[in-house]
């Protein structure tokens, strides 16, 4: 694993992003329930996705399906104070839980937003990186438009994680990493 990702995991302990009754299980490499039918993803999967995302200092990142805020906090650490993470979550209670969790740890370069009718957060585009932490039924191609040229999107579609790159001319290329399971990605009202 990348040393910056190792450092992010050490600086942003998973247990602070779990319900109190689940905190003793924070060290398990498995998805854990956080309520409302959602989970805090398996740490090894999160680490792989972050490695594939290749976030750099100063990046502007969109985190879709932010849940308890753990991935947002990890991304905030990776972007540093010069970067910004926009977190989108559909469940209002989880949105508040994630916001509170980041605030308790003094993480200030994350802005939390309630998910709308379109995937992503076009109001803040373009993004250097987009991470989706729930599985789409079909490729959410509207996210391609929200990426900067040279940007990267990491998104699960059914049981395969897709790594999408957008070149300087707007052309899209993709790599696939099969064999993963996520909660479903849903649009807001």
C-alpha cells in the first residue's frame, strides 16, 4: 500500500466513524453496518480504491456515498489543507453523522452535501478525482462531465470497480477490477 494511504489510515482511525456499538470491530477487515441499510466499507477495499484514485495534495475531490464520513476524512488527509473534498450522501442522518465525525477530529477541508436528483455535485465541478463508494446498476456517465481533463473516477458498477481516466481532450479510458460487493447507489429525491 502507498505510504500516504498508510499515513491517512493511521491519522484517521476507522473507529471514530462507526456507531458506538460497532467501534470494537473497527480493526476487522470487513464491511460494518452504520445504520439505514448502509455500511462502512471493508478497509482493504477502501485502501485499494484510494490507491487506484491516486489523490494528490491540493486536489479537489468528490466523494459520493460518504456514509459515516470515513472515506471523506481519508480523502481530506490525502489532499492536505490545500485540497477540498465535497461529500455527497443521500441519508440525512448519515450526512450529519459524517459531518459530526469530521468536526470532532478537526477535519475542515470537507464540505457535506445532501444527494440530489443527479449523481455527483455538478454545482462544484470540475473535480480532479471522484470516488463512488456504492454500486451503480449502470455506469453513471454524467460523472464523466464533472471530471477535469486529466481527472480520474473510481466507481463500482455491479460487482466490478471501474477506473475511469479522462485525458486532456476529454477522451475516456477505463480499467476494470472485478469481484467486489457494495451497497447499491441510489439517487436523491
